[in-house]
């Protein structure tokens, strides 16, 4: 054991009693040996070789970093001899004290700066200049008094220290996460790691570490170290000048020369898998200081490593000892489970794979197939969800008005068509995804609530689901079950992407730059063919027009399709993975690819403006058709939807310019979604593709085009344009030409630019 036992005698019965005195000086020597002797498998440095922590100390001396992380696995690998495991165990059981010892060791080992100081650093070097002046004043006072300087009577070490040191588990440590319910009395003072969801984050405020006072009589400066959250300010000056003159100098705080560090309180909550059956999630308090602040936001799933401590008693006049103490976690390291798109790290293999796919036409279809691959079919829906993740470009006018680039999608269909499964998958796939249900969400829960801050005791705003999903996706299930008064709160978010609040004396506007993915059932649970789509959907037109794509997913019996689907479901349940023939990417690759695609801001050339206008006017003519009255949702917002979807397709190609194929695909997706909403009549011509196979639908279009002239021929470009406009894909056209040319019904020219109907 690192320490010694001291014999003493008690006042009761005069019996000897043994006290344990830790050998902290010996532990500091061990830390010094570890810092100077530990080598790791890292690139070799010219000065320090592979000495990992000496290289980090040089960066601290050069003002290149402020945080020094000492990893527990490095301590375990270095102190692996006989008797050394006791020292490592002591570090993990009393981490707070040993972090202070390690900081003292680093103070003595910190090297000199080996790079020239920049002009910006000289201007920001106010603290060092003040500390140098303080040292000069102390030496002058000691010289005038003729006393020998006490080494411990100088400036506080925390005042001179320009770095922070922590002991945390490293990337190669054995991940042993402790549930929040297991933070009990036996682990007080231990280094622990917990996984939780952030529910509330306070503002970052300055916390005093060293308080500075100035005497109004003698001008003496007095420094007071503040170890906790509260302290008693000094009033009378203890300087020798005031004592000699028998004057009672009054001390005034000097905030300019005091030292402050950022301080933030975080409220975390148990994850759903940690909550026992029949219990509610527990909420815990986390204290963050210095470099650990501003690392998480409400809604993030984080892994926090720190020390479990009891809250110190506050000393005041009405002080009463408490038997029950509150506890908190002092954070040393915070890691978000999902990195933001801007922080996505990319390995060399992934970068090469993305570069190979960037110019490929298969990227769009393969990435779409990777969205919820365990769900069979629904290719167009998955393509739309992929475009929702990518989004278009947000446009800001000169006067400050913004036109949203995020895409909103509604999935309306019969029970059992995997709507909720798609929403759950998208909420897990995006870095900032919030999943909520309509009946369990109120208007306040979606937008913002006014609460009283327990720290400042002031009225503050706490963001709801739409605010938490800022720069992400908000998935709302059971959209039709929401109350109408609560649903109106979404109208502003879906178009202006803001939440305006005017309550409890607080008038403000919060950002809610999120994509809405909603799922709902028809009015009577299942789709009723006897009623119009408007009567089945039962949502107000003001809300429906804000969705860029509306898919109606019907559960219709089909022998062939049911066989394929049942085989797929049985395979997934048996092997717990998707079939081998389904080529899909993992979630990390999709996030990385989407992060790279979001860096592009494609624009639409002037030559495509007339093409988009023509397609939009055609859609408006369909709306004016009396035969389709009540079935069309074409509004001026539909024109913006075409632009947004085309920009998302251009982003997937890593292009800065939208081409005509992007617009054709955007119109095709809109036609597919609109056709599913509008068409449920058996006599719809080519729109029967929802009930017949796609190849037959494409052949009907080719047949109509060829019969329009005497030669019974048509160009492939005209056919492709017509096929895409009617909601089919290029792959459907290729399969149709191959199949009917083998049957001798269609003749395709050698250069494949003309088709003749036999």
C-alpha cells in the first residue's frame, strides 16, 4: 500500500489506534517517471521520439493546446509490475486528488517554448504580464522586509497554470459503462463512465477560481483560491503596512485580475434500455468546467467520463448539517454518440469508396437501397427519404428573407406497411434526429416551454422536439392523432423554420431548421376507395401544401408481391440480417457520404428555367381539370419542391450545378407521390402502374408514341422523357426494351437511338 500507518492513542480507554497516511510524495515521483518514460506507438518526434506525454507538454508550452488527457490504459500498461496495481487502483478510486497531484508534477516538467510567439498571442498574453508583475512585487516586498522567501508563499499554482489535466479512459480502454442507477455511495470519488441522454444544458458562465482583492489604503493585492462553488469574500486587509500603521484597510474585489473558468451544468437522463420495467427515467446533474463545456446539446446521446462526488455543504448563517447529501458528476470528458455532419471523420478506405461512387449513376439507387434495407421494396419512398437527409440549398435574400432548403415528406397509409419503422430508422440515421408521436406531443412539447432555471432562478425557455431537431430531422408518428390546436404549431416551422414565442414576458424567435417526416393513417384506419383522397387523408390543405412529397402507401393483396415480401421477412427474422443479394452500405458510410454531399450548394442555370416553368404550368393545368378536381395539391410551393429535390439530387452527384436529369427525376418522384394520392381508379391509363407491372406500363407509353406517326417509330430520347414524366425510371425503360425486343414486338436500332413498333 502506498503510504504508512501511524500509531496514535485515542482519548477513549487510551487504546492505540492506527491512522493511514498516504505517501503522496512517492506518488508524485511515480507520475513524473510515467510522464517522462512512457512511450506509445505514435509517429516519432525529432525532439522527444515516441514519448507521448512529453510531446503533449511541448504543445502546451507552445500554447497549441490546453487540455492534457492521461489515459487509464497507459497507466495500466506502464505500471504492470508487482505492487504497481495498487497505485493504479488508488488513482481510479481517488481520481480527484490524483489529478491535482498530476497537475503539480506537470508544473515542474513543463518545457520552455520552442517556437516564436505570434503577435496575436502577445496581445492576448495579459495574464502572464500580470503574473510577472505580481512576482516582482512579492520580491520587492520580501527584500524590503529582509525576510527569506518561503517557496510555498508565492502565487497560487492554479493562477500560473495555463493548462488543464484529466485522467480518462482512452480509445483503447475496456469500455465499462456504469448505469446511472448504479452511481451509489461505494463509488464516490471513483472515475466512472456513464451513457445518457442530455435533457437540459445551462448557459456557460464564468466561475471564479482565484479571487483578487485590492486594499483601498495600502494598495496591497490579496489572492484567494476558491476550491468549490461558494466562498466567503475577504473584507479586512492583512498586509504588514496596514498592521504597522494600525489602519483597517478595506478590500475591494478586482475582477480584471481574478481568474475565471467557463462553467456549465448539464442535466442527463437514463437511456431507454437502462430503465427497469415500471420505472421512470432518472435525471442526474453533471458539472462541466473549462475545455469540457459547450460539447453537447439537448437531445444528444453522450458518454461522460468523470468523478462521482457529493455536493459540498454551503456555508451560510442558517447553516444546518445535513444527513443526506446531493451528488453530481464532475465531467472530465464528453463524447457524443452521433457526430455532426461537419465533424464526420473519414478514413482513407471510406474516402476512396466515396470518390469512386461520386461519378457513378449507381450511387443514387444503392444509397437509397441502404435506407432501412430490412424493409422490402418501397424503392421510390426510400429514394425520397435519402433526398430528405441530403436536402436542398437554403437561399437567403438581400433583405434577410430565407427560402428553406429542407424537404418535408408525409407517409400516409394502411397499418402494417412499415411507416413507423422507416421513421425510427431515419431518426437513428441522422446525427440530430428526434422521434415523437402525435398523441404524446403537445404544442408546447413540440415548440418551446417556459420554465424556471434552478441555477439563476429566472424564467427561461426550454426547446421542444422541433427546436432540438435543429439542423436535423424531426420524425412525427401518428400525425393524424394530434389535436388540431397542437398541430397548428407546426405550420410556422414547416415553411419559415422558426418558432416564435410570446409568453411569460419572453418574446423571441427560436431556430427550427429541420425537415419534417410525418406518418399518418387514413381517416378510417384503412384507405376507403369509395372516398376521395382528400376525405381519406383528413388533413387541412394548409398543412398538406407544406409537404414536398406525399406518399399514399396502400396494403393491397398481390400473390407475387406477397410471396417475395414474406420470403424477405422470414430471411431477416431467421438470420438477423438482410439477404445477401441486397447490396447496402452501413449507417456510418451513409452519414459520411451525406456529410460530403452537403458541402455543395448547386444552382440552376438559366437554360433550365423555362423547362421548370413549363413543367409547373402543365401541373397547374391538371389542377384545373374538372375530372381531377379535389385530387390535386399543386400550389406555388410545388415549384419550390421541384427545385429543392433537384438540388438534393445534384448534391448526391457532388455537383455545383443542376442538370435536366435532376429535374426529370424530381418531377418523376413528385408524379409518383401525387399519382399514389390522386389515382385509385382502374381506368387511369398508364397510371395503372400501381396495380400492373412496370414493364407493361412502359410498353403502353412506347406503343402510344410509336402509333403517333406513320413509320411507327420514336426516338429513345423522346421515350425516355415521356417515361420519366409518367413516374417510371430509366431502369424500367431498359428492362422493357430488352424484354419486348426479345419477343420481337419492338425493334431497337443498332445505336439504340430509335425504337420501332412491329
